[in-house]
C-alpha cells in the first residue's frame, strides 16, 4: 500500500436531506486522523478542502435535488483527487455526504484508464445508492452515486466521468447493505453489481465475504477504491449519521474487514462519507472512523501475522 497519503476534505451536505455532513472533514481532523496515521509511519499530508457552491436547500426538480450544485462539486472533487493520484499519493476523500463519491470515482476511473489498470469499487454502506430520479423517494443524490458510476443517471452527472460507465457493474462490490428503496431493488438486481447484504454476511461471515471480494479484485489486477459510508456500522457504535439503520456491521466485523483490505495490499484510494457531527455524541462516530482507518492502514494487535502462519 502506498505510504504517501493525502487527505482531501469535501465539506458538502448537498446530497442529503439533513444538514451537517459538511462538518465531517473537520470532525475527522478533530478526531486525529492525520496524527493517527503519522504514528503508523505513513507520510501523510492534509491537502485542505475542495471548494464548491453553498447549499441552497431547494426541493427536487425533475427528481434531482441540487443537481447543478452537485455536478459542480463533483467536477471539483474529480480534479482534486486526480491531481493527488497523479502526484503519487493515495487520496483519502473526507466527506461530506456520499454523493461526493461521484467525483472521487470519476477521478480514479480516469487515472486508471490512463495507466491501463482496471478499477474495482468496494462500497461499504447500509444503502445500495442505486436510485435514479424515477425511483428515489427524496431526489437526494447521495442515494444515486453507484448508479451514476455504472452508467445510469442524469447526463450532467454522467459527464463528470471520462467515460460511461466509469466502472463496469461487475467490478462493484457492496457490503453491509440493509436498506434499499422498493423501486431501487429492481435496478440493483438488473445491474449486475455484486451485493453482500447483511443477511448474506450473517450467513457466511465477514471473513468469507472479504476473502471472496479480495480474491476477485486480485485476479482482475485492479486498483481497489474503498468507499466507506459510516452508516454501514451499527448505529449503536456510530450514531452520527443522517440515516441510522439497525443491524449494521459490528465493531469487530468492520475492523476485520479493514484489516483484510490492508493485508491484501490492493487499496489505492479511500472515501470516508456521511459523518454528521450535528447528530453525533461527542464526535464518537468520527473517532471510530479514524480507528477503523488506522486498521485499514496497517494497525494490528500484533505487527505481523506470525501467529497465523499455520493456517
């Protein structure tokens, strides 16, 4: 895993109904994300915040809320993340609501196309985020980024990417899914994306889930982009999100997930999305996100896997 890491803040809550995710980047900074990763020997810099238009708090128009503004945000994010990748850094996009991942995925897909490497996305989320303007009950674009990335959505959002689709559906892997809008389900099933919902995780366990996904990614020789929405976690440990859905990943499940990603050496970029300090308890959700990020970048109980060599 690249030891040069850049933090890129995206202070926007424009894709969601509830205000507050715009404070997510600062919450992660306050929780010590920079200092924590530095202690692990990582060469990390804070590149500051991407800028974009202010939240107009307008209702949906033709099924899209804040389409113009989110398109502008996504273009700015794309350019910022792409520049970090070109400079040799592993970018961490600190959101902000999950609509902002349209920009980060666009950047990574463009970069991977230039270096001749496929892109795979690990989408860790309570929601499938595969809505369109015709299926979304709210028109909130934070419920649409996976659809956009795989080629379904408004032309303005699709144009943020270098190509349509930005990533092929079979290269998208979702885990922790447990809340899908009724009309969205048909789109998800038809899309061909790989979904490990919470029932499947309950049945086969997080270890087998991650082994299957990481094996596929390794066989494809792909750049792995991890898009981590903190509402994937159970709200008992991560209350500071706009959409709390019971039955999420436990702390240990999430930590094992992150440790296995690190051990694979496949991750080339990361999103941390949907932390909402306005709904949190003493910044505890940002703190657990930083803790899990530390595992994602190699913090373990023991420094090597020498205890497990017999497996």
